[in-house]
C-alpha cells in the first residue's frame, strides 16, 4: 500500500478534477496519522493489560475494568473504520477494503462510534443510578443495560446490512473511496446525537450531586467530548462535500474522534491506574478515608468488613 505520489495516484487526482472534485492525494501525512494514532493505541493496550491484571484493586474495580477494556476494542474498530473509509488509504487493492458495507457499518459505525459513545453514555447513567437513585449499578440492571445497548447495536448493523448498498454505502471505483448515502448518514448521526442528548440530560440531573472523587470531571468531560465529536462528524458528513477528498478535513476528523475517545477513557481511569502503579497502599487508604469522611460508603458499597470483596461496578 503506497503513500507516495505514484502515476496511478496522479491519474486518480486528475479524474477527480475532471469530475469537479478537488482531491488531495493519499500521502505520507496520512501515514503519519495512522502511525501516531496506532502508537497511541499500542501504549493504551499495555496500560489496559495492567488494569485488567489488577482489576481486583478496589479503586480500579469500581470502574468496571472489563467493560472499559471492551471500550478499547471499540476504539480500535472505530480507528480502522475511519482509516479505511475516511480516505487515508487506497481500497482498490483489497476486496475486504472495497466491501464498504462491512468497513462502514460494522467497523466504523456499530462496533466503533455507536458502541464507544454508548458506553460513555452508559457510564453517565450508572453514576446517575448510584448517586441519584441511591442503588448499586450491578446485577440485573447492569446486565439489562449492557444487553439493551448490545442488542440495539446488533439490530442497527443487521438492518443496515440487509438494505441495498445504494441505500447505505457503496464502493466508488473511479475515486477509490466509499460513497455514503445521504439519508443513511442522517440516520447514523441521529443515533449519535440521541446518545449525546441522553448524556446531556443525565449530566444536568447530576449537576448538584456530591461526589467523592473525579466523577464530576468525568461527567462534563464525557458531555464535552461527545458534543465535539458529534459536531465535527456532522459537519464533515453533511456540510463538507466528500470530506475524505480533503487532507485537512479527514485528518482533523480522525484525530478528533480518537484523541477525544482516549481523553474520555483516561479521565475515568488515569487516577486509580497511576495510584495502583506507584502508590497502591497509600492511595487505597486515602480512597477509603474519603468514603468515610463524605459518608459515601453506601453509594460505593464499601464496608470495612468486606474490603476487596466489594462488588460495586461503576461503568
């Protein structure tokens, strides 16, 4: 897969110009974007393995490490979808990449953007459930929430795959890129904006709730990140004409999506992860003392008699 300006790439640019489309050639800038974001995900994978190995450490455990770990793979899928369908690589050499319905519907939309934004929204709901309703977010309600989220994603993907390619997305051989159906794009954006609206409502309901740690920062970071991601995706897909043809827009979108998702993840996970690595016992005692001082043992379901047997999950 070449990122040099080959005669074939020059021909593609000239054909696009003949059709009235300004097409920035795939270049080493696209390669650098792939390398930078790929490296970011590699370092995150190492940290996530550490988190999973130490998932019984109580400050980490309440973050529900397995669910957050799955969020990482959603981000990887989203990145692959953005790369394959956002104009960063050539598609014509691979029958898999030319299958735009698979790369867009499953990698980019369902397992990617839909799942990642849903998990952020679900974490926001879990905080609301714990601190506003005063109930533990575990057991049946946790499984039900995850089940509804998963089923809605699968249903959206299956229905999208059953529709004709002209109604969703199809491979455009002349330009060597995926061509999105405008109505289908609107449907996807409606889903993303609905998730953002739900997050906004949950955030508003929790604006006066006292928290022990950095949950308030998590709430507003999630709110802000989903807003920025939703706005930029809406602009690129609805306002910018064939955004993958523009080097600036396709680079800005993929960085916004994945740096934003990464920031959202680490706002939740950085403090207990850092503490587990460098101040394990001291931070654990500090964590317990804060719960007792703020009288939040019930919300976090901590009991001095239970210690690490505590079973609370805050997604």
